[in-house]
C-alpha cells in the first residue's frame, strides 16, 4: 500500500483503544483540540450521561462515548450491577478508506505512515467524503474561516473544508506520538505499529475473557473485514452499535467495479433509448 | 516556473511517474504536507513546568515561540505522570490564553455601577494605603481581657492553594509582621 | 436494536440544493448531447441544433452549480488536480470538463456557422461523454455509505439515465416545434415510463432499506415526481403532438417531475443517514 | 472512600489502574457510582455522611476476627498503653466521652491521657486553647507529665488490661456490627463483609493495602475523625510506613499541601509551628515550654522557631528580646475563613485580599459570602479572570433578587490581573509532599503580575510608609527582612531567593543548610520553614531536579524534592520489622544494615541513620534520643502510632459515628445525634434545617467533575473544557424523578434552608436510593463548578449548603446536607427569597 513512497515509507501505525481501562476523562478530546487547534464545538448540554460532545465531526476528532447499563462488568453478580462504558472514538484510518477513495482532489491521501489524512491546503469542500465514510467520522466545518479569502468574488466566509483526525501527521513526522495517546492517563489509547497493537490486543482480549468480563471483543482488528481492518481499532465491552459504531462496516468502493459496470450499461441504455426514440421517424 | 515544471508538479502526471496510478498516496501529497513539521520542533525554547490544577503535580512541557506559549503537553520524564495529562492539564494553554483573561487593572469606587481603569502603580499605592489606614484604625494591642493581641482583625487574606510556596511564604511573612492574623486558604475549604 | 442515544452512525451529506439541481442539469446536458447527435444523424437539424444549445446551456450551468456548492469555491480547479478512478466524482469532473468544453465549442461553432469539421469532432466528443454524464451521478451517490443510495447502486444509474433522457426529450419537446419534435416526445415518454418502472423495481428490491424513498420529504417528492412525469408524458403523447402549448406544458411537467425525482433521491439519502436503524440493522442481519 | 479519584485525579489514577491490572481488588465506597466506581473491581454504595459507621465496622471486624497484624500493633502502635482510669467512652456516656463541658461546649481532655502522664501531640494540632489540665500552665502538650525516656508509664504487652488502648478500642467499636453498618450506611451486609475480608487480606508481612481519600472525608463536622478511623484500620493491619500502604490524601489544588506547610492559615506558622495565642501563652518561656516536647523530634521546637524568627526579622530578633516574641500577633480560638466571613457580615472586617480563590462560588453558603463581601470597605481580588468574587456587586444572584443594590454597596473593589503558572518561577508542593519547581516560560502581559510580585511590592510600599513610625505596633514591619532581589522590567522578585530563605542558611556565612537537623536555637541559623530545610541544599535548587524516570528506580528520589529530607515515604522505619529486617523480600523498602551499622534502603530512612533497632533510650534522653529503636513514629512523643489519641483532638480520642449537622436520621448508636463539639453558626444568613425535616427530605452531596476545577475560575473560562460540561446539573435516581415529577433533561429547583438553585436534571441509576434504618432515602448529586460568569454559567451548588464546621480544622460540611427538589426553574427576582422563606416557615 505504501509502495509509492519507496524509501520514505514507514511502518504502518495506528491506535488500539482499549475501552476496558478508559476512565472517561476526555483528556484525549482536549489534547487533540489543543494540538490541532480544533475549534470549540458548541456549549450544548445533552443529558446523555456525561457525553456533551455527542459525536465525531469536523470539530471533534476524538469523542468519548458514555453508556450507563444495569449489568455487571464481569460475571453475573446481581447486587448493584451497574457498569458505565466509556470509549474514546476516533477516525479508523481504514485499510480501505472510502473517504480517501472518493476524494476527487487528492486532498485526502494515504501518508507514508499508512494513515489517512486530509490536506487542508488542497481540500475544496466538495463534501463527497462525508457520506462515504461508513463511520460518520469526517465532516465539513461550517465555522468562519480563519485564513484570508483568496478570490473575493467566489469566496465563502465559512471554513468550508472537511476535517478529521490526522493521527497527528505533523507529530508523526517529527517522531512524536499523537497528542491523544500521549495524554491518555490510563493507556486506554495506545499508539504504535499496527502489527504490535494487534498482538497486544489479542493478549488483552484473552486476559479479559479469562477474567470473565462481559461482552469483551475486538472491533476493527480483523484485516479481512469490510474495510480491510482499521488502522485505529478497539476493544469494546458490548456490541459496536451500543457505542454508535456500525457492526459490519464495508468500504463503499469495494462495490465500485460493479457500480461502474451498471453505469456503463446504463449509459449504453441511454444511447439506445435515444436511438430508439428515432425509430418511427426522426421528425 | 516553466510549463514543464508545472506539469512535473501536477499530481496527474505524478500519478503515472511515481508509481501511484490510483492517486491515493504519494502523488496526491502536497508540498505543504511533504515538508510539514510539528510546531514543537520549531519552539524557541521548552520549559519544564508543573500543572496548575490538582495536587497530583503532573509534569508539563511548555513550548514557547516568539514570547507566546504555542503548546503545553505532558513531560514524559516525570515519574509522577509519565507524560500524561488530564483534560484540565491538557487545556493549560487555553487556560493561559483564555478569551476571558484580564490584562488590565479594574477599579470600582464605592457605590459605583461600573468598573473604571486604574494604573497598576496607582492601584498598588492605594491598596498599600488602605492596609496601613485600616490597620492603624483597627489595631488591637490587647484583648478585652487584657491579654496581648498585637493584631488587627479588620483585614483578612484569602488564597494560597494554587499559589507557589514562595508566594505563600511572602503572604504569611508580611501578614504576620503586620499583625494580620486572618490569613486563610482553600485547604480549609 | 440498540443505538447510541438514537444518534446516527453516519453523517448526513453536506451537499446543498445545488447538487440535486446539478444532477438534473448534468443529466439534461448529457442526454441532450446524445439526442443532438442522434438527430443530426437522423437529419432532424432543428432538433439537433436546439438540443445542442440546450446541452451547452446545461453544461454551462452545471459547473457553476458545482462550484457554488463547494466549501472552498476558489479551489474548484483542484478537481482536476488528480484523476482517480476510485472516485466517481473525480471521473465525473473530468467527464463534465470534457463534455462542457466539447459541447460549448460545438454550440459556439454551430451558432457561428464556422469550422464545421471541428464542430463535428466536438459534437462527437460531446455525445460520447454525454451518456456517461447522464448516468454517473447515480453512481456517484451510490458510492457512499448511505444505505438507501449504496444498496440502490445498480438501479440508480439507470434511474438517473432514464430521468436524464426524459429531461432531454421534454426540454427538446418544448424547444422544438411539434412537427419536428416526435423523437423528443418519444424520448420523454419512454424515459418517464422506464424511470417509473425502475423506481418501483428498486423500492421492491430494497425493502426495508428503501423505506426513506417512500417516507418524509423524499416520499412526497417521489409522489410528485411520479405524477408530474407520467402526467407530463401523457400530455406530450397526446395533445402535445398537436399543440405547441400542450407540448410546452407536458414538457414542463416532465422536467418538473425529473427535478422532483432528483430531489427525492437526494433527500432520501439524508433520511437514510439520519436514522441509525437503516445503517445498523442490515449490517447486523448480514453479520449474524 | 471519600474520593472520586478517577474523576478528580485522573493522572494519579493510572497507578490504581495498574494495580487493578495486576490483580488488586479496588473498592469504591461512595454514595454515587462515579467514573471511579466504574473502574474499580467493586462499588459499595453508602449514604453520604455515614463513613465512620462503615469504617468503625471494619475495625470491629478486624478485632472480632483476630485479623490484626500482631507484631506491628504491639511494637509500633500505642495498643498496649494503659489509659487514665477516669476515662469513659461514648459507650458509657451515650455518645459523649468523659470530660464534656456542656456550658463551654468543649471537652476537658485530662481523662483521655495515658495513665500516669500526659503525652505530647504531633504537628500542627496545638493551636486550640483548651483549658489547662492537671494544673499545667498550658494545655498545649504537657511536657512535665513524665514521658520517661519516651515510654508510656503503664503498658500491657499482652493487650489484655481492660484499660489498655487495645481493649478500649474493642469495646468502643463492639456495636459496629455488619448489620448496624448496613442499617446505617444503606449497603448490604454481604457487601460489607466481603469488603472486610478483602481489606484484612491486604495485611501482614507480604501484603499491604492503602486508603485514598479526599474532601469526601474532610468536609464533614466529624471530618478529622473519618480519617482517624482509617488510621486505626491501617495501624491494625500494619499498613503505615510501608510501600503499598498508607492513607493517601488526594489534595485538590496544585499546592494545597504547600499552603499548609508554608501556611496561609491563621493558626500556624511555616512548618506547623503554632501561632501565639491570646490567652494560652504569656511570654516566650511559656510558649516554648508548652510547645517543646521533651521527646521525639518536636523536642527541637526551639531551633525551628528561632530559625524562623531569624528568617523573618534578621538581626532584629535576638535572644535578648526573646526573638521579638512580645511583639508577635496572637490569635483566638477561631480566626478561620468562615469566621472571618461572619465578621465581615458584622462589619468588623473592613479590608480583604483574595488571591486565587473564589469564595462567592467555592465556599459553602456562598450566598453568605457574597453578602459579606458587600459589607467590606475595600476588597482586592487577584485572579487571571474576573471571578464572581470580584463582580458580586453588579451580577450576583442577590442583585437579581434585589437583596443587594449595586448603588448601595460601599465596597471599593480592586481587581488585579494575575500571572499564570507559565509566567512565573516558583514551586508547588504536590499531594505526595513533593516540592516541584516550575520555570517561567513567558513574560506576563499588561498588568498581569505574579502574587510574589504583588505581596513583595505591597510589603515594600507599606514598609516605606511606616519606615519612620514610632508606633509600637509597627515594630515588626520595620524589622521585617524584605530585601529580595528583583529582575526583568517589571521588577519581579527572584523566587529562588525566597526558596533559599525557606530552605535556610547560616546567618553569618550564608552557607546553605543541609536540613532541619542543622537548625540551631541560638540564632545562628535562619530558616523559613523547618520541614523544607535542605530544599536548597548546597546552593542547588533541589526542587528543580528533573532526572527522568527512566534513569532511576521507582522511588525516583532525584525527581524534585520531598519534605522532610527528601523522604518519599513517611515513617518508613515501619517498613522493617522491629529487628530492622524487611517484613518480606517483596515489601522491602528501608532496613537496618547491621554490618555498616546504619539504616539503608530505597528511600531516605525516616529514622536516625545510626540508631540501631535495639536502641533503648537512657533515662535522661531528650527529643529524638528518647525514642526507642523499634518505634518508627518519631514525631510522636512516644514514637508510636496512635490508635487512641490522648491529645490533640477536640472531639474525642476515638472516632465515633455521628450524623451530619443536617440529616434525615437519628444516630443508630447514641441518643447524641451529631458531633457535640462541632462548630455551628446559626444566624439569619446561615439557618439550619431541623433534623429530619420533611420539607428537606433528601440528602444532597456536592462534588467536582473531571472537566472542571473547583469554583470554575480556571475552567469555565476555557472553551475546550466548557464544552465538555456546559451546564449545571443535578443527578437523581429514576425513582426520585418519578416521585417528584422530574423530567430527564428538564429543569429542577433544589432548595435548602438557605436558598434555592436551579439545575438541569440528569436522571441516572448511578445515584440509587438507599434503605437506611428501615426507610428509603434519596440522595441528590450536585457538582459545584458553576457561577454567574464564564463561558458557561449556572447556579452555584454551594449556595445551598451551610456553615457548620469540624472542630479540629474548621472545615465545613458540604458533603452531606438536607434539601428538597421540585421540577421547573427557580423563581426569579424577589420571588426567590420569598419562595425560600415560605419553605422555611413550612419547615417550622
């Protein structure tokens, strides 16, 4: 995948987010915003447990989900059986990334680290990546733009570009780990070469299963899944949809050959249809 | 830049030349992305500091460029925090640069309905005079029972738990010498 | 089914009304180019010329709509920065670029009456990319994670193609005197019929996932589209054969119907993204 | 217990998580299921304000099941000591100890003493002027009671004597059975027993256990005794002075430890030296006599004191003038912050300086504090943002309700912008007693200045003004050493030069002191804080040491500097057995190296280096020389940890379960409901609800959230934090919501006898109702971060709670009080006080 980079290519890196140790402190959210200068995203109290961030978006690249459940964390104890699931969500940096595939400008690209990054100097805000992402990660920023407008006549006041986690591309280039992973007090967010992370995750899952944790599973670890495995994968304690994640995401472009075939036939049909309209006289 | 150069830099050409026919990787990379560097690496200097919020005392690295803090993150060398920070500690730069931060002295006269401006030196002079006058007018050499008191009960000082030891030292030392005994801080609260 | 406080898994598209408008104009442009060349070959010069002009006009409006929708319109040229087969929008941009250049060149030369060989060449190019132009937007929306679009990936190009053909026919039926507009009327009629058949088939095949096409704003516009296209086509097929006025009314109805159809499909995508059940349930079913 | 560590000390919590991953059982005992509970292996819900019953039950369990660590208890604690025969327990007197004087509302502690003598208290507990006992001239620690060579006169090593501490302890806690605990606290018997078993297992040579607490324990009218109960458990289990043991106070502010070590507190001077008292001490001699313990390290009191006076007053403090003693200011029994606020209301406090605090939001009954501020002649507020304590005169809730009118408020207010931590040099003392220096990164902008700058220049100006004064009252200020060098354009005082004075020097040579053992009582040394002595040893700023963790062992002794003497673990002599050998290989920390004849280990031994384990003090030994080689608690006069506290506490030698000031319940154990010695201030601005009032039927508790800091001045002003918790809310159970008609996401009005506030409603199973004394009780959770200013605003939870204080440390009871709740927003304007008044009338 990184062949084009030649000697520039690095080992593929990513995140393993182990939600079984997430304390829901949201340091990752703040660390991300501080480093990437992501704007504040509105002061809205939701009443959805302690989550007032709600979802990933243009101005939220890390989001901690809070789920309160009347179930025991492990085993089948019944007294005071409460658990509070917390999970820091992030862009998955898919092996087969729909946002990257569909981006018409090359703003989204696969970096030398195997991550998927939006280039803010290229993005023209066409918005195609937004519905393409099977996780609803990437979004367009509608806040006032910060840079000076270039062409006054057709320039918009809002930022208008799409934004998402860059896995701290600039930090990686400088040899630093991403801001969120660095801040995480309990190493719920682990950063490293993806192969190492997968190994670590397998061990972790085995340990939790041995300890009788309820619902422990890996999500996005499998390279054979619909997006070819996540660059940022998770250990969850319940079904993915409980955390607002799709249970079986598939990169839309997997079906692109078939779609092109249908389109080609449809185009032919249009030609035939037009020709057919002349059957019985061209006037 | 010649047309040839321009073509050379055109990603569509690079897609073919750089082994990235789908244009998903290197060919699509912009010049900005190619030379991108973390701003930490461009700091004029880095200062080892300590988080100002709770008492865990996490280590912070403060990056400075052009006299402004450009970033604050955890100090990995700290055996206390191992480079990690909580959301508050991680927001330290935004705290230091809060949009609500005040940079000028504000003064409210008795019964006034609005703040007015005041020079810092003048404010200091006025405060010093208030302390001197209030203390003189409310000095208690001894208690009603005749025990020695050497104090004024008309002035109080509150604060300290987020201040430095050196600051607290001066507060207590000064107040003690002035006979101001009502010196208190958050430890009580 | 569980969800996270009922919040969507997917993001709704950020496209504004310019985009469905472009689906309409792009389709019109593409199909008109094909219609124009067919008419040229068939010897119906009036139909050929006017369809060419219509196509050129739609081809001019299309990029304006697209640029207007961009978050950073001043960067519209970045669309030609790369050529990505993985992106229907990239491919489409190049198609639109070629189509727009060719059609406007042909139209300009047609109007000026000069450089005939160049004009013919341009017309050939224009009609060659016309058909893809008229269908690719269906693939474009299908190539997303939005269930109601993605699951309809095989129908949408046909639906959009039929709609484009109907639009081109209807537009030409208005622009061309009734005597010379028979192929246009047939095209409009055929397109409208085919399109409605495809729509029915699509909804049937999609079942649960296709619900948004029938519900909410999308459902309303779908109904309107059905009524307008079929009514307009019927009018064209009957009174429209005699009366220019009736032809104009029928053509207008079809055009309105096609616009409503694009809007309906567009809104269905938003509705589908908004409700997590459309995302989660099919995946959950598949996963088990 | 009493802390929500994952939320309020998230980075410190990483170590707890590591312990969990290594198989430790982590219990969270708390009224609410918090982010901490979610991470722990076990959560036990209890009623706010019932912790002593719970912990007392543990003590009873340990004693009843013979689970104590016998060797540790016999050698290292005062378990064998026999107590005065006149001592009577709360079991005997139905909730009182012997010595209660109902008229004064205080205890005469003479019957609590060791039989045959009076022991001497430990640090910082001697300011309270209790009545002279046994004919002593001073009540502050009898030196002449006769601690012969540091050993109590009467002991029973078999622990069988009916008046030995061990047996008293047994008797005192005998009724704290699992059933009583369950009935009082609202937990289940099974959970409690499981907890007891787990905690008993974390004991012995191979294992240890630790308690973490925070203001959930301190903010009660019996707060000190909460912690005392834990110390009893840890002593019985042998968990003090050992790695992995202890009782860890999780302090909430960057230097709250430092601000008690170098106190901005009324009752002590640096290093916990007591402030002179108006009534208790006549002259210097009696002050010295009263405070110098004949045995233990407090035997060197005079050195600490004289060195401080030399640091303060230099050449003006001489032996001839008793180091200026007769000029020193004196305190009364209580000159604490709450008392000061009440004095403001009464008009006797005229001027107030607030530096980095926000009483208008952060103090309990904050409404009272705002009313008090409005009575001042002048007020100085120093902060980085304009906090509610600076703006009360135009935007407080009382302005809205009409109780205050801006134009009528005569207070002159100075707001001075402060410098942030990145804009100044200085040291914080963290919760582990670690002094950590932080360096200035940028210059403060505009008028922003450090507090060092403010107080230095204020002092300089005042000294200038009074330089020619002949008044006797100005003797001290004229004598004050106030000559710190300054630097930069704004003339910032040099923080390190202040720290050098704190650390101490020889007066003549200026040579830096190595530590407190170098201090002299003859005026030849100066030291601003004896426990910090040596922090600038060798002229090197030890607090600024930043040797990375990967270059040293886990103790990390070369990162910053811990007081005293860079000791990371206090009383670590206890990590070895009486013979000086580590209790076990696994738990080795500090031990006696017989070959070298010295204590050694991973840490600086908290014991005289060459005092062998078998050392027996000669009869004439004084100070530390009087402590035996197998008694690790060297600050105590007898070198032992105190299960029973003969001296130094106001409200009893043993912890006793009392109900909070405001509680819906009677005391399950005694007819005495609440701590009889608590401080109450009943007045119109601070009314209390009658116990069990039906108008205020619910237990409220206040707390912090991870995303905010205390009164919010440092977080409600930060966009990235404000968006994470953007509104004041209350937490209620689904059952309470149903009962009172509250709607999730809607508004609620919460009212107490003081006032009413509004909050968004968060209905959650995380704050379940409890069965207490056969009755169902609901609890309401209230974060207290909001006020009228900032990026997010809201009502202040502290408007609701009252001022009733712990008698030992004058800390308020904000963790348990009574409220009522109704759906909807609170009344606005004058309707608010009317609403509150009507409820009060209904409550009677």
